[in-house]
């Protein structure tokens, strides 16, 4: 298997408690692992399977849509969302600093 979707297809018919053998590559070395399947603790949906039938996008575990809006209103998520604006400001500032550095490098002797 070469993708998470192939793995999901392979494990789709398995049940909680089933043991599976896995051949993986980690740090460029092949390894054999054995895992016991577990069930998710809370009802979640797999966005790749539930939102659009047949779409094979990223394997995301999202809360039910009714809970999603409430989750975004929590202080934790408000802080995360506000942080996105800060990331954009930092990115723009970094670009400006890089431009100034390039201009200064051009002024160095031997350039």
C-alpha cells in the first residue's frame, strides 16, 4: 500500500480488537509491526467519506457539524483563529526583512 486511503480500504471490514500485521518503512528501514485495532471514543465523521461520496481527500476526523460551530466559539479556537492573522503579519514582515537583506547584500564589496 502506498497511501492512507489504501490502508483505510484494507482495514474497512475489520473490527475492534482485530490484530493486523503491517510492513512499514521508518527511517529508511523496513520494519514489521503488529497492531490491535481500536474504535474511536466519540462519534466522528471521516470527511473524505461522509461529506462527498466518492471523494478521496485527506483523512480528517471532524466533529458533527452541529458541534462544529460551537467548537469554533470556544476560547481555545478563538485564539487559534486570531493567531492566523498574526501569522500573516509575521509572513509579510519576514518578506520585507528578506528584501532589505538582499538590498544590503548587493552593497557589500565584491558583489
